[in-house]
C-alpha cells in the first residue's frame, strides 16, 4: 500500500524532516502537533486556546488523508503545567467526545518553544 503524507505548513516539517501525518493503509498517524500558526508564530493565549489550535491542525491532517474525528482512536496530550488538565480535557471532549479515543495526558518539563503549554499527537483507523 502506498504511503501518503499530509503537511500543516509548519516550518519544523522541512527543517526536521517529518510529515504532520502519514497514512499507511487504514492507519493515520499524526505527529506531535504544537500550537503553531500559519505564519510560524505560536498560538497566543491559554492552554485551552493552544489545545484548540493543536486539535484543529490534527483534524485537518486526518481529513486531508481521508479520515474524520470519528476515526481517531488514540490521542496523546503533553502538558507543561498539570493545572491545565481540565481546560485541555474539555477541548478534547469537544473534538472527540463522541469518538471517545483512548487518551493519554502526561506532564513534561518542556516543549519545542517555551510559550507552548501543550503538544498533541493522534492516531486514526479508517474502517471500510
């Protein structure tokens, strides 16, 4: 089966040699996605605003490769502040509450940019 890629336009993709997402067969794997805007700046605001941007980029990549939110079976959310769990969890529920993917939320010491409060990755399986 042919491998397909999706790009978000992040400057890190070319610089670090990766794709935002890869589809191989019925699986879509979305790389760790930070809150980055089209112009390369970081999404301003609190953890919920940044999570919203991450999930938007993730879903765009999944959709570009033929999937949808209902196909997402796993998410991994990396947070720099445990106090942001509730806010990020609420955003997760808005995007994936119906699909209810297996989800991990873990604390980390740092992310690629000091202003990032969250980075998220996902996996989807396309049925049929």
